[in-house]
C-alpha cells in the first residue's frame, strides 16, 4: 500500500473522529430519575424540562445501536 493511501486513510479516520465528537456534544439522551421524562439535549449537565430536577441520567446517543 502506498503512502498516499495511508494519508487518505488517516484523513478519513480524522474526519470520522470529528463527526463523533460533534454527535457526542449535540445528541445526549436524557432521562429524569425523578419524574421519568426523557428528551435529547446538548447540555452536559441537563435539568429536567418537566419537573426541574437535576437528577438526570445522560447517555450519548451514538452509543445506541441503529435498528
């Protein structure tokens, strides 16, 4: 394999890593442990939009499998 192919692969990997970072920042599944409300947010420390609780579980959406 030529060094040109390696450079293209490195660039492709870098692009995918950046896309995952963006998805991780902007697509956070949230579940309020107090009232059960669920939503998608971009805040790393979300407050429940339904009851105002700070007891919220947050999971990056990319961690869920497609299908």
